[in-house]
C-alpha cells in the first residue's frame, strides 16, 4: 500500500486557538507546517470583517445536533458579522485603559460586513450569546489567566 506524500501546509493565524490545534494535527500526521501570525503589539487593526460566535454555544449546538432527531445537514453559527474597527471601538468603550490600535492597517475602503441566517441554528433551540457578552467574557478570562493586564 502506498503512503500518502507529506505536504508543506500554510496555516494562517497559526497562533490562534483553533489554528494551533490544526497545526498540531498536521505535525502529528507528518506534514511540514508554515504558520503565519500577526504582531500582537501592532499599532494598527486589520481591514477585515468576520463572524463571531461564543464557543460555549458552538459546543452546545454540537451536542444538540446529535440529540435533536430533526437535526440534519450543516449549521452555521454566527451571532454577528462585524468589522475589526467596530471590535476595537467596543473594546475601548468596555475597557478604556486597555490599549487598542487606533488606525486601520491599510488605506482601502473598509471591508464589507454581511448577514448570516440564524434560522437553522435556532431550530435546535439555541439562543446565540450577544457579541458584547462574548467579548467581555473573553477579555475577563484572559485577564484572570494573567495573559493581559491593564
């Protein structure tokens, strides 16, 4: 039996929670991994919009998708799609003493936001946690663990 040729794989955001597990799995399977990470001390924010969801809700949705007899197919969980400039603004309002970037990384128009339907995920009985709650919980958890201080 032939063995699969091992590949060189690029993982963007390799320092992130999910990507770090992908890196680990790829390495365990013998692949070479090249990772990209951003400079956490950068004075600029990225010109991107992306969807946010609370990981506790994702875990609950996974369990409910196994337990609810009518569950089928894929479930897309997004509480809110938001541009990074708005994330920075909300963090600054919640934690005025926490240093945040003040300008965008490029001079291009801001990346657009979009809507994601919540109908299918709500059919499982899930109520999505508001973005601001998720953000506050995340920052407080990082603070409790000594990973950020302000």
